[in-house]
C-alpha cells in the first residue's frame, strides 16, 4: 500500500486518507487544510442576482396561464416596474441593484435601460449566448473590474472571452495554441514553478508532448523579509528564443507570493531585447488578494494572455466563471500572420465554415471556436446566467468605493497566516507580496531549525513526505497537501489558509509540532 500511496497525486492521496479517517469516532476535530476552496462567500451580489432573476421571471409570466411564460421583451413600463421592485425591497441585495441603477451607469457601457433589458434576458437564459465570446451587457462591467482589480489605467485596450473558470481558460488556451500551430509537439516551453500541480501535468500530455523547462523560484530576502522569488539567473533562461511560451501563476500557488518589481522589469527587458516573440500565459486568480498588484498583462500586454477566475475571491468555485483577456494588438495574432503558407491554408480549411476570410479571425475568436470544435461555434459561450453572476460580482467590487469587501477578505487570510506562522515559530513572508491564501511549510528547513540537523537527516533517510502526511492524518486528524507535485521541494506541504475557521490555524501548527515532537522524543530516547 505504501508504494501505491507514493504514486498518488497529492489530491488523490488526500481523498484516500480522508475517506479512511473522516468517519472515525474521536473527540478531535478533523481538519482538512489541503483544500483550496474558500470558506467565505460574497452574499450581497448573490442576493442581487436572485432578486434580478425574480424580477425577470415576473416579466415573463402571462396572467392567463402562469405555467407557460414568454421570452423577455422590452415591454412598456418595464423600467418603472424595475425601479418600483428594487425600491420597495429593504435588503443588501436590493441596495446593490439600486446602486447600480442610480450610480453605476458609467460602468455599463450602454444606457441603463438597454442594459436592464439585456440582463433580464440573460437571467432567464432563454437564448443562446450571443455574442459567443462575451455578452454585450456583461462585457464592459467585467473589463472595468479587471482594470480596477488587476490592471491599471495605463493598460492597453483588450478583449475578453468569458469561460468556465480559470482551468477552462488554461485548457482552451493550450488547445488553441496547438490547433493554430503557435505551439507544436516537442516545442520548448517554460513553466515558472512552484505552480498549481495540474498545470505541471498538462504540457506533458501525449497530445502536447512539449519540451518543458522549469524556471524555479527560491526563498530569498527582500528588505529583511522572506519571499519566494525568481533569481536573475533563472529568469535569464527565458532569453533563449527556443522557448516559445512561458506559463506562470502570479501570485503563485502554493507559495502565495507575487512576482516583485525587479523581476517584472527583468521580464520586460527579456521580451524587449532577447525574446520578443515569447508568449506569456499568466493565471492571475490570486491577484485580488493583494492591496497593490502588478499583473504581467499590465507590464507586458502585447505578449501576455491573462487568465482570471472569480472562484477564490468571491467564494464561487461552484459557479465556474472566469475570463481570458488579450490585448487587441498581441503577439498571438502576429505569429498567426507569420505562419508558413501551408499552415495558413490548413487553418483556412479549419475555420472556413465561420467566414469567407478565415485569416482575419483573431486568436481570441479562434479560442471561442476551438472551445466547441469549430463546428459548434454558434452554440459556444459561457451560459448567460453565469455571465450575469460575473457581472454582478464585478459591479459589486467596482461600487465598493472603500474596498470594504476586499479589506475583509485580505484580513481573513492575513490573520490566519499569522496564527499558523506564530504557532510554528516561522516568520511571516514579505507582506505586500504575500496573498496569505496558502502557506508552504518546508519541513527540511523547519525540522533543522526546531530540532537539529541530525534529527532532520534521520527523518529524511527513514521517511518520506507521504509518511508524514499520512501520520498527521492518522494521529492528529490533520490533512495537509504534499507540494512536490507543484514543483516545490519534496519536503514541503501546502496549507490552505482559506478553507477552515480562523481559530483552526493555530491548532494546525500545534498539531504539526505535537506529532513531530513525539517523533523527536522517540528518536532521542532510542
């Protein structure tokens, strides 16, 4: 069984151990700190969503037979009925709808009356999503949100594709890069690690077969505080023009650190002077957990495709909502134009059913078509109700002028992180770059610091990280996630600071210390 456990992915190992331990009768609470699912939600935009849906439903009902409704139409008096509906409600959700209606018109990209009619139609979901890439009434609020949370006022004009969360965005992008001959099998790409474990596996799938180089972060000091960052020598490897694309999660998972300014400037120099055709795929899902964040899409927009998910920040993993953002002028379209004629002709055939000028289809619209195998492009697109939820999340953040929600979410994570670090007698990472969504514990470093070099050597010669994770589950009813599959050291674990009650994080540190103290005592006595 031990050999089988060693072969399991960190997520499968957790599922296996949890299935064995969770139903055991004991007074000690089961703590699963391996899951990245947040234990908070954003109730106000959800309440607004259901109120909007309630009003939309009443607009479809016909008095003569209420079991059969109409499609949403621009009926006389609809605006007045909506105003009466939201004004007679006394709830946070209604207040958000009022704020959007009376104070948020500048965020909608159209008149609020037109926006309302379209949003009611989307809420009912009685039409195929069109335009397929992103619905018209949703596009500007989502773009404004990305500007506000991830980008800045200097960001170039960009387009977005609404997708089923960040993972779908990554899968769609990889597939379209291959379909369009921007990446070929055995092409050299780079992964900036540590990174989300499944992202390590995708490039090695048989349909891709990329030659992968790993750009590794190291623990270093910035202004006397520790942070996982990329050494100059590691980033300089990207100057090699054989590397066609690089993928990064920024801020990172599991180390939870954003790329700091010096490294961003180095990346800009690499693209400008050495590897101008480098394609950058950046997953920015954790960028919203920092007060100030510099996205690679802001710094290097021409070369970067930005993937973002609403899942973590709004506690919305079950909604499966996110975006891909591409600058209107970008390296992906340039490389399409520079393809050999034979490959252009093959792509003419692939996309020829969509338009008489398939070579004019930009990469972002090819992403949409490829997501439905081209032939079903007319039925592509994220479902309309999902895009309504994205829009209300976006407008909620935009109209929260004091950033109250953001401050509360950040405070939750930072407080939990401090409790855990203090209980393990570890220093807190560089705060302005640390999302505190995860914590990575390096047992190799921690055992030597807490106990001794000799004890650390004994453990590493006798045990594996799987043994430690299993022993914590069995003896302490504590689940942590092995981090080696993320590209971290084989003696590291990831602790999610998002999914348990705040008080549990002091307990997690105490349970880890308690178990290892027992192991140390037994070793010392024997």
